[in-house]
C-alpha cells in the first residue's frame, strides 16, 4: 500500500534545489526502535543569536534544516533478528524551520518557529486483532506544517570583547497543536479496539519499529518549552551548550512523554566577519 499526503516530494525538492540558503544542517542517525529525535524548536531559534554571540535590535529571520534517519531496528542495543522482515521498516524525516523573530533589545526577543515536515517511510508491524495477528506493510510519504512554537528569549549574561565573549540565554514558550494528527488518531483508535477485544491485556500489541505516532506531523497538545543556551568564545574557538525541557500535555487522547535534552560541543569560526560567519562544530546530543 502506498500513501501520499500533501505536497508530493515538496520539501525534498526544496532541500535539493535551495541548499545555498539553509542556515544550518543537523544530521542524525537513530535506531528505528528507541528514543526519537524530533524537531528541535530551540535549536532553530537559538541559531539566530548564537552565530555572532549577540542579538541586535529589530526583525530577524532564520531558516534551519534538520534531517534524521531511522533505519536500524534494535532490541536492547542489538539488531532485532526474531522477526527478520520487521527490519525493513525505516523513517527519514526532513524538518525545515522558518523562524521569524523580533528583538526588542540585545537582551529580549521573541521568535516563532514554523516547521515544515517531510517524511518518507516504510511501516512494518505485527498487530494483534480479534480476528488474529495481522501484518501491516505500508510505505509512502507525507508532508505538511508541524506544531508551531512561540519562544521568548532573555539574555541574562552578555560579555563581548575582541578576544573573548560569553552569552547566556534563557528561553521559554509554548508549542501549539497546528500539525496534522490523523496518524495519531489512527493509533489511538487501534489501541481502543485492542482494549475492548482484550480487556485483560492493557498493552497495545503492535510489534515493530515505526509506529503511527512516529509519523504524525503534530502532537495535538499544547506543550511548554524551556531551555538554557550558553556560548563561550576565545578568539576563533568556541563551545556552546543547550539544555532543553519539553513539558507535554495530552492531545487526541494521547500523551507524548516529557523530554529532557542536553547538547553541545566545541567548534571553530572558519570565517568571522561583521556581515558573515561560518563555523564548524562537533556536537554531542543526549
């Protein structure tokens, strides 16, 4: 079964033809069974002020790109070999963040993160139904607007000299349920049918690496987003760090778990001018 929703390959075409204007590319490769790396709202917003270690007064606009690929099904850190055909599942996700913002001063500002998502996937699952066990094998693509986030920034520490600089930002805001949740509703409906048919087995028996909640464009919930971002520079060398916390609420009878993220690492400004910067960084993500 092949399913296409929204603009067919729309975001893929943007990525291929418009690479020159992408501000940042974040590439991640994760196991298909395990923690999911989703759109990073604060990463995209923080990039606007982290490039030069300061934020000027007035309007700003940032475009950031994030790509994640999930293609290795694992169980407890080892390749899953019990049901070989389940390993055919995979999920590639492209997040294009459009982030308009306004800085009231060098210390205060607001940004609106509008992610456009494109997913290419194959979902292979074994689902227990009243009529027996059924194999679901679906592949295709979907795209659309994700959940937008309105984020405020307060710079609590800002020191900038010729040889060194230090910047500490507090970030906080709200994520709104603007993304499509059809996939999430399908998973909830499947779980409710399972609960009615097997009242003594509370867990929804869907075995596989890619589930419907992995494909959804939105969470259907209003969530809190909080973070601390720091950057320290010595000459052309720098190190930055971000600590983020996502406080989830229930939406579409489903609740994603709260999420705590720490990322950062050392880097160097290969090009550092008043009007343009180019940096390379080694980044660790937890």
